[in-house]
C-alpha cells in the first residue's frame, strides 16, 4: 500500500461574474420590479404617510419611492457588461452587437412614448376608448416582443403570424391615435417626455456606448461617470458656459443632462468590480470597493445638495444617493445570496427577475381593462389600501409566474 499523500491546500476561489445570470443581480432586479408595482398602485391610495409617495414637484427631498426608478436604471447598468461580454464570447460581430443594442434602445423609447401618449388620448377623435386603445397596445407589445420557443413547421408559422398580428395592430393603433381637443387643437402623438421606459432606453444606449468604448478600463468608465455628474451639476446650477449642456444635448442627445446615464453607469462600474480584469481580486476586497464607491457617492451627494434633492428635477444629489443605496443593497445581497447561498426567501421574486418587462406592464393592462373602481373607496384609503397594494403586487407576480411558465416572456 502506498502512503497517503496529504492534500495540497487550494487557494480560495475568487468569485467572478462569468455569466449573465448572477443570483444577487436577479434578486435585486426582481425586488425592484416588485416595489415598482407596489408604489405605482399605492400612488392611488389616499390618506397614507408622505414617505410612501414621491416628493411633490418643487419640494426638496426624497423618499424610498424616489429610489425605485433609479434602482432599475442601476440594474440595467449592471447587466450591460455581462450581456455584451457574453455576445463577444459567442463571437458576435460588432454589427450584430450594435444592431441588438440599437433595436433594444429604440424599442424601449417607442414603448415609453406609447405609454405616455396612451394617457392623453382623445377617444372621440381616435374613434376608440382610452381603455380599449391601451389594452390593445399592451397586448400587441406582448405579441411582438414575446420570446417564442424554437419550433418548426406549422407551429413556427403560428408564432410568426402572432408577431405580425402584433406589429400590424400597433401600426394601426399609432396611425389612428389622436390627442387634444377643439380648444387646443387635435394632434397626433408626441413625446411630452419619454416615459419611464423611454428614459431607460436613452440611459441604456449611453451607458452601453461608454462601456463598449472603455470596457478594458474601469478607470476610464469612472471618468465618464464623473463627467456626466459634472454635466448634470452644471445644468442644475444653470451655469451658462457657452451653453455647454444645450450643446452636448444637441450633439449627443442620449446623454441629455447626464442624470439617468450616470446612475446607469454606476451600475456598470459596480459589475466591472466583479469581472475577471477587475483591479480588485479578492471577494472581500470587491465588496469593500463597492461600499467605498457607495460612500464616495454619498459624500458627493452631500457636497452637491445645495443644487437640490429631487427626482423630478433629476438633481446630482438624487442620482448619487440613489446609486449609493443600490450599491449598498447589492453588496448585502451578494454577500447573502452568492457567498452565503441564502436565497430561498427570494423565490417569490423570480417571475419579476426573469420576466421584468412583462411584470412591469401587467398592472397597466389591469388598470385599463378592469380598473380599480369596483374596489370602492374603502380599499383605496389608509392602511387597508396599503395592504391591498401589497396583495395586488403579489398577485401580479403570481400572474407573471404563470405566464412565464406558459412561455410568454418579453425580451427586447
């Protein structure tokens, strides 16, 4: 018998993001969508604490509700390096990658504009009620952007037909749309603002372009992040340096005032700290780096607070504070879920994590097709209204889970 050979001590494995599916990112995405559904619904509830609603326009401050939208921007940013790196590893050409980027950004922008205009429809001039127009619009979006399963023959033809039905219906809905009245004039749809999805589309396009250009250097990406914050600060301070913000907005429109793109880039930087070429290689060091990044943004937000703290105004401090909260929350989730492997508690968030766009639009379909009038004032007031909004959000996640199981999954 040979004497046993002692085992050679192995270095602890350095956890690196290697795929597009990182448990803590998925959970943060799912949590963000769940809270987004809740705050959108509870916004219609009266007699609730002020901290459960957005800070009104013109007032200074922010609540947790004001962090939900930037949290989604942050998550979009975190996914960018993972998605692009996967496509590069697959061998996709530059044209294939940018075709996907431009189509995705355009789809988000178009959806945002459709949702905003859907709220201002003139039923008489359009020849269709607001509820019907919006319901058909959302159903068409599902038909167009559903990720149909691979199939052949007749089944594949059915899927192609469903997508074309969605496209044709959308074209008709857009063509017949009218807004305004006799006093203001009947007009076609226009982007009063881009809507939540539209703003995400512009921020995604900007952050993706920055990562594509500087993906080998986290310091270069961080430099652009700082530049966007400075641009936003100059804009909010109303400093006229050769009309710099107007000039940049005209030449590089997706950047706009830099606010939303900066939050998205904060997510990009956070993910880059966990990639193979990160300047920090230990797990502990990476978590510390994320927290230091959060503290730096908190300090920057405090320094720029005289410019205001406002989601409506998209001020630098709101951007900094929101991104810092997301960094700290992600660091905790990464430690809990990916390192300690404690994730069962978040199983209910999976539908929103893997099918976020569908989960996001399901409540709007409900509001337009069914509405909330049948609930009565009792369930739209006070504590019971809050409880209903929580229950409603859980129901939406349940419906999203069923639809996902039925292969209805939106993917841009």
